[in-house]
């Protein structure tokens, strides 16, 4: 018997919530990109707290609009 097929499939929690997965990837990008901003430390701190796409947009509006 093939034991691999007998085990249930597990799915990473982040992939069940595409918005959370996307927000985490964009947060990672934003934290690195913040280094190019004149107020890099403050922008980086803002990106660290991003948990949703609305948070992402709010940081962009606050620092880049």
C-alpha cells in the first residue's frame, strides 16, 4: 500500500487566505524598498505592521502619495 496517498493533504494556512499571503509578500517588498525613502526607518516601521491589502494601500498613501 502506498502510504503517501493515505495521508491527508495539508495546505499552508497562508494559501487558504490569498489576501494574507499577498499582503505578506508585499510587506516583505515594502520593507526592503523603504531603504530608498528619505525617511527610511519610519517607512520600514509602517510596512512591518501591514496585515492586509488595505493596510498596504494606507502605507503607500501615507508615504508615497
